C-alpha cells in the first residue's frame, strides 16, 4: 500500500464515513420489540480543511448513501443491532474515481447497565465490516478495513417547559484496523417533542484522531452538526427530514448533505 497523498489522505482518514444518521440512543428496547430506520444521505464537498483548519478547494467529492439500522430487544436490557449500508461515491477530475457498492455493515449490541426514573446508562460494542478491500480505488479509501466501536451512552429525559425532551450523550473509542489512526468520538443529541406527532433533533458529531496513522496518514479532526424533524404518520411509521454540515475540521472534508429517513416500529 502506498502512502496517502493530497485528497486521498483526507479520505483515508475515514472522514467520508458519516456517523449513523439514524438515531440509536442510550435506551434499550423491551424484549420482543424492534425498530427499523432506513436513511438516505446525499452529501457533497468541494472544499476541505487543511492541517491548520483553513478551507481549501478540492476536486468535487459526492457521496450518496443508503443505510438501514435494525434494532431488536432480545431482553429488556440487551438490544441487538445490525446496520448495513449501500453507497455511491464520485470524485471529479483530475482524480476521476467512482465506486458503487456496500459501505460498512455494523453488527453489535447495546447493554443497559443502570437505569433511574429519568436516566439510563448503557454500553455498546459494534464490529464494522468493510464493503470492499480494494485499496487501489481512491473512491474506496476509508471503507477497506475492519473497525471496532466501543462506547458508553447516557440518556436523560426531562421537560423543556411543557414539552417532553431528552438528552443523549455518547462517548466512543473506535479502533481502526489498518493504516488510519484510532479515533475518539463524542456524539450529542437533543430531542424535543413540541406536539404528539413531531420530534425535533439537534445532533453534534465530533471525531478526533489519536495521533497520526501508518503509511503517512495524517492526524485529523472534524465536527458535524445536524438538524432534523421526525413526523409520526402512524404509531408505527415516522418520516425524517433534515440536513447536516461539517462546520470545522483539520485534514477533513467540508461536507454538506441532506437526511431523508423512515422509522418503523415492529
């Protein structure tokens, strides 16, 4: 494997792997209950943050991804998780690279450790299986090596005036097998329900590499903010619409995109 260069180094950092846009919080499902969330996220980037956090023009980078998150309550305290994904990546000239196929598939589970009247503390581990092992295609960089994600999750429900609300905080260690460095991740979600059918989500996704990696992979960081609304068509089916942006970073894509999803309880 050659050392990463230019835009390839930014992609190799894994910055193209957006955190799960479907919300999987600290709470576990009751035994026998399940939820399936299918989310489409078209995103674009024609700028990237350099090593000093300054924006620089790059060849246009486009990614269209379809992800399914399926959760099932095996017991009241253990929830099984499966999250496969499909993607199409296109990088403009002079790189001129494309790839269509499987993205990462996450397999794992979440265990409820402690729970109070309005809060819950959980632990979660997922194994991330890559959709390709072809390191020669620049459009596949960031999706060619297995990963393990271990995280702690804290959920707190409260009232924002007359509105039910919740706060979900997740702190993770992601072990990346291969050249890229391991990562520290912190995800925060604030949810507010102003009406029975409406849920509004404000989410922050934060990633910091733990130093540089092998084969010339630079250290990096990126910070994304997402706003979305979820509307319940029926007690079982809800629709989600929103958008996200990478508002700051270092050796990272400045990515902007949409979130379109459907949530189904079963």
